[in-house]
């Protein structure tokens, strides 16, 4: 009889402990600060991974390194999510999106974040592509305004 009571008591303690741990995890995740918040004005329609974004203003938010970016239109509040980027070395200067032309389609290839000395690569450029696009003028750097901490 005592064994049953201890098992029930043990199960109740484990359940309460599990609820407390989950509560702490969710509370800390809710209070976490994003690693990047910025705003960009796209002068033309772009393809960013699977999303097609019309020209306009967008907020960009990333909650952690190695996570997808969340894009929110300032005019419609529609959301789009990028694929998880590869992290590369950033370039000095200002934050910007690298946009390339492929046929009639503009594609976001990377997001340069000089404050963190990183570049978030969504579609990598080969060395040959980079050279060809630069000589033909089919590569743009679209400025991104970043939120200062």
C-alpha cells in the first residue's frame, strides 16, 4: 500500500516539476531579445527564398543565430519566413541586402550585418556568378536600416 502512495506522490511531484520547468523555458523565450531587427524599402518585387515580396517597406526580424528571418510588410502586416541562412563573413559599412537579377526575376541572396561582422546567406553566389553579375550591373545593394541597441 505504501509503494502505491509513493508512486502516486512521485508522479505528482514529477508533473509539478515538469510544469515549472516548462513555464520557466517559455517565459525566458518570450522575454528573449532578437539578434537583429531592421527595416528595408524594396524598390521592386523580389523573390526571397520561396516568398515573393512586392515593392514596399518591410520589417526584418531574427530571433537567434541560425534561425529563419521573419519579414513583415508595413502596409499589410503579412508575414513571410525565409529559409535558415548560412552565416558568412560580413562586409564593413552599412547593413544591406544583396539582390541579383536572373532573367526578369530579382532574388535576395544575402543580408550583410556589419554590426555583428556577419553576412546571412540565403542563396550563395559562386565566384563566377559574383564576377559576372558585377560586370553586367545585375547586382544591387539595397540599404537596410537597423535598430540600435
